[in-house]
C-alpha cells in the first residue's frame, strides 16, 4: 500500500482540489472533438460544478494522481507492485 494519500473523486470535490491540468486538457479536447465530429452526441459539458465534464475530470485527476504516485514510488525504489 502506498504511503502517499490520493483522495477519492468525491473527496477532491468536497475539498475543492484543483483539477490536474492534464485532466482539463483531455476533457476540453474531447468535448471540442465531440462537437466537431459527432454534433455533440456525448454532450460533454465543462465549466460548472456537477456537470459530466467536471465529473470526468475528477475521475482523470484520481487516475493521474495514482499514476504519478506509482512513478514516484518506483523512482524511489519502493514500489509495492
């Protein structure tokens, strides 16, 4: 188990944790591409609390944080995998 804590998506929202810039970039790009090529079939909205884009960003934030934690632990030589 990791010694570095990674808050859940719900905890991130409650704590007001800023989104990882990578998450924002991906979701905004997907939203733009969805409208460009599929006439908004996924209807990914960003810019407000609780919209689907916001929720996807919190999921990606969690995923990126886990990935970063694993890379950090691996670099330090004490990965638990």
